[in-house]
C-alpha cells in the first residue's frame, strides 16, 4: 500500500520583481543558486533549476552584475525560493573588463555582506544599481577615479543602513568646535572631549569632515568628478568595516534546502 503524502498547506505565491544578481554558484549537475538583491524584497536566494542546461532561458540573466527581471515562487518558511523565470533588463558589459572587475566585485561583495535576506531596502537597491551604472559608463579607469566612486558608495551605504556619522557637532558633547573624527565614537569630536575617546589611534584629523560632508550631500554622479584623498578613503573603508561588524551575518544550512537538487 502506498501512502500518499497529505498536501502541505503551503501558500506559494508567484512574485514578479527585478533585481541585481550578486552571486551565482553551481548546484548539482545542471542548476544554479543565485543571490539577487531585489527592488521589492531585498536580498533573495533563488534556485534556478536547470539553469546550466544548454537550452535554459534562465542562464544569461543570472550572471553577476546583471540587472534582471525575475519571477519566483515564494512559499512560507523557506530560505531559498524557486526561480521560475529570469530575463535580462540591463547588462553592464564593461564591468567584466580587467580595469573595472575588481571595483565592481567590491561593490557586489559589500552588498552581499551588509544586507540581510528578505529585508527590503529601496534606497540601497537604488544605490547599488546607480553605482554599477556609473562604473559601467566610466571612461577613465585609473585608481583615483575608481576610489572616489567606491568611497562614495561605501559612505552612502553606511548612511542608508543607519550608521551615518555625525559630521556637524561633537558626538560626545554637542560642541561645534570640531577637531577630530572618531570611527568608534561615530563622528566628529571636539578637543575638550578628546580625553573621553579612549582609543587614541582612532582620532583622525578634522580635515576629513569637509570631504565626508561633501560625499554624503552630493549624488554619486557629481562625486565622481571630484577626487578623494587616500587617507580619507581609508577612513571610510575602516568606518565601513567597523560598522559591518554590527550587522549580524546569516548562517544558512544550505544542505537542508538543497539536498534533493540535481
Ligand atoms: Zn565634545
């Protein structure tokens, strides 16, 4: 006697959205597991069954850096959803060139690390897409040019994620006499409050403040016409990494979700 499994009461919804492909890995013999940062649902992990088969329509749209339109089945209590279709909306062909790949990859990697699954963030989605578009159009690809774009992206990401540094008054006492910047304090510091800031290595000259204000106030398309000194870039990168630690990283048991995939 064969027992038929009772149909589980799972509400599967068909959802259409668009997003940027952040990562793509091979699963089984013919499938792909892709991570897409979507416009409406935040970061999603999607299983593209058969995407690596020669005739699959899914494949091309699921390359990293691709802006695609997707349809997937969302069911409750799942971490990985099944992709139904994916179509290319926009490609950024120059991002795979030697001169731009590393920068584009850093943009994508940061997006993977700072965002949580199914946590929609339209502002971040826009920032990600805008950064990739600008990078794709960029004619000069010397490091200074890439550095100002990357620095602007990191700082704006920090802002959007809720860790905007205080740049106009002392974070410890409110004074507007600003002498330093401190990563761990989260912004500007005056000379009177300096002794409260225990980590002396984390006191950066106030000359950075003006540049940080400029980067936060202006759109990326304006920013790329300016330049960003190496030490300010380092400050932004360190600030970014410091606050990244405050964002919990997901631990996903892939095996649990992917065990039956061919
Ligand atoms: Zn102070």
